[in-house]
């Protein structure tokens, strides 16, 4: 059987990137996060994956995580890797120090530094490719000092080629209009430049708020915006709170957990291991699988598989 490319996940939350990666034929044996309840969520949902597919979820602060830890934990499930073997290192570092809806937004917020910790692990593990997701304020003037710090660390990795671009998940089939900064790195010995998939037109017949959850109108909680036409627009960015509202059956009401699962492409996942508040928060903070799938498919087919040295 042909060996699948390996994707290793950091800041995994409820594994949105990993789910998207799996859909594009990546093997995702290792995920990690600092939150104990998301590990319980993993154990609750992926018993088959743990035993039959050989996957593990490692509870750790990324600041303490090393490539040696990843290698050791994978060896426990009989997955042997060495420096340079990971096909794609993926992660969506926490955005709480950057997002415009946070009262703690600041260039000095220590949570911002977790992006640098991910780059440290890149330097240790030397994966063939890297996929990092972050919120749009990362590109603002206010956060330029921190962004420059990140860029300087990337430039120090002279063996990698990088691309940074803001994309909207709705242009990749997602059921939310969700702008995100995407960073992709490619190791130069692959002899393929870093690139990203081209945005595609929105299909309102499938992606509109009305088509997805029957909302005639909606109010996105992120910016307390005026009611939007659910037939003509994709649902707005869903937050980790409970302020979003939809107009359906002649009245305004809040989203149900089921509707949140639909909007995040997580309908096949059981969130009962989390509290209601945590379920909303994890879905609001996650990288949506449809978006991750589009990025990971591009990385696999347009970068890894086109590299003359990938499987050499």
C-alpha cells in the first residue's frame, strides 16, 4: 500500500486542520494542544483512529514541546520519523492577542509569541512544508512590530521559501465568510516555490446562510453588524461566544450547537465531551476543515507531488 504523507498538528483544538488534511489523503498521527478537554474530545471521538489508524493526541504547552517529544510519542504508536521526514507541519496559533474582538489585543500579548514557538519547532523538525493560520489583524500597522519579528525569524530559515496571504474561507467552499492570514513554507530542497490555491467563486446555492442553515437573515456576533440577507450572503465569521443570531420561522433566535456544527463543517463530530460553552468556543476558534482541506490539497498536489525530490 502506498505510504501516505504525514501531517503533524500543533495548536490542534478540535483538529479542524487535521480533518481537512485527512480529506486530502494525509495521515495525521500526531496532534497536540494545551487544553485537557480537547484531548478528552479527541479520545471520545477517535477511538478507532487511536487503535486502528494509529493516531495520538499529546497534551502539552507548545513552549515545552520539542521535536524529540513528537518523535518519542510517534514511536509509541509505531510511527518512526526523523528530522526532515514530516511532510507538513500544521497549526493555527492562538489569536487572542491579535483579534480585534479581544480586549487583550496588544503587540506585547505573550500569546502572540506562540507563533515563534511554532517556527522554533519548524527549525527543529525541518518539515518539508509548513501551514500556519492566523487572524487578519496580524497584518495591521498596530501589530507590525510583532509581524516583523515573525518575518525576521522566517528569513533566518534560509532553507525555506515562504508565502503570506490573506484569504477568505468562503472562496474555498466554507459556510462562513471568514478572512484568515495563511502562511505556507516550503523547504528549498523540494525545488518548488511556496504558493497558495487561487480563490474560487462563492456558490450561494450551497454556501449562503439560507442554504446552509435556513437563515433568512443573520446577525454576525463579531462586529454587531446590521441584519444581513441570508439568501445573498454566506454566514459571517462565527465567534466563540453566543451573540450570533438568525431570523428563521418568523423570529430571531440564537444558533443551536447543531447549526454551529453545520457552519463549521463538524456535523460528524460529537461535542458531548465538552461543556456547551467550550463547544461554542472551540468551534469559534477552530480552523474550518473545508478551508484547511483546500490549503492541504494544494500543498499535496501542487507542491509535494510536483517536487522532483519529495519521494527521492
